[in-house]
């Protein structure tokens, strides 16, 4: 079987899911929502997504560790401060929120399947390998953190 662990950058996975969501929205019935309300909702959720992504990057930069999700074994610090007190994976939460925002903009509840696909893929092929690497690097310290903070939110 093809090993996809840490092979495809998460932003690319989110983009592919977003493209699939658009295709789904084109061929499935949507919900009638006033344009302004739809846009306000989409922007509000997108802003939350951008906040989670940026807060994660800022915390990594402050800790002077790698942001590269394809090389978790290159981490030089276990980041537990800032947004990482709320979620072990705030950048992935941010991407998921951006996809929810896209579904809101598309007015397509069926397109929300793309968010689920993104989360399933990221859990299996990104987060699980990252957590194995962090466990090897930081041992009991990472296990305590993992038990104290939820994976998503």
C-alpha cells in the first residue's frame, strides 16, 4: 500500500478538498441564503480559521522550531504555549474552518463532506505520524501534553 505519511503538504490537501467541495456544490442542491448573510457568515468563519493558523505559526516562530509539517522529526521544541494550550493542531483546525467557510460561501451542506475528508486524511496521514515523531523526540513530556490538550478543539 502507498505510504502517504507526511508526504503531501496539508495546505495542498485543504486546496484539493476545497476544489472537490466546489464540484460537489455545482452538482447538488444548495440552501437559499441571502447573499449578504452568506458572505458575512463565510467571512466570520474564515477569520476564525486564519486566526488559528496564524496563532499556530506565531507560537512555532517564538519557540524557534520548524513549521514544516512534512518533517516533524526536525522539531527542536515542544510548543505548549499560546494557542497550543487550546489545540494540539491549531493550524489544521484553521484549515478545517477555512473549508467550513468555503461550504458556507457555496451554500452547500453536502460540500461539508470535504471538511470531513480533510479531517480524516489529516488525522491518519499527518497527525498520527507527527505524534509518533514527537513522542520519540519528547517522550513523557509529549505524552503529558497529549493527555492534557485535545487534538482539534
